[in-house]
C-alpha cells in the first residue's frame, strides 16, 4: 500500500513540558490558536489535544484534507508567533505528519475492493432510493 498525500493528513506535535505552568501555557495557546486556524487555514478539518499531567506532556493532533493544507498554517499569525514560544519555555517538541495509507480493510487484511478515504465526500446513497 502506497501512502497518498492527497487523501488526508494527520499532524501530531508532542510537547514535553518541564513544569505544569509551561503545560498550562501550551494548552491555553492551543485553544486560542485553534479558532484562528479554523478561520484562516484551508483544508483544516479539526484538532484535539491529549494531555498527561503525570508526564507533563501534551499531544496536539490535527486533521487535514491533504498535504498542501498543512502548509496553510503559515497563514495563521497566532500560530507563527506561538511556534517560537516552546523553546523559550524549555519545552521539548517533536512533530510528524502521517499520510493516508488506504482503507483499513485493505491495509490490515489485503481486501480487494478498498473504499475511498473517509475524508472524501461521497454522494448520499440513501438519497437516491
């Protein structure tokens, strides 16, 4: 199965915070930035944050229509400004982009007839009945 960048992307950023105040800052910024991303970034479908207070770790997970959409984060002023902050707070960050690899039945079991990406709009089959 060959990954297809035009059928969906998941961006995951990990923030390893040295103390809970830095973690709260990251959580606050994500909440604030998320609104502007939804307004300005093209192909943005949604995001969530996962947090572990015990390890002071935040995972930011965002879903994008295609790889080109991910680049539209460069059009979001709050994100550009906030991207410089983790280093100053002593937060270690890592990020990765995960590409659509195919219908789960095909990927896991080698099914012959894959269904389209769940991010592709399909005609409502029930409307035709």
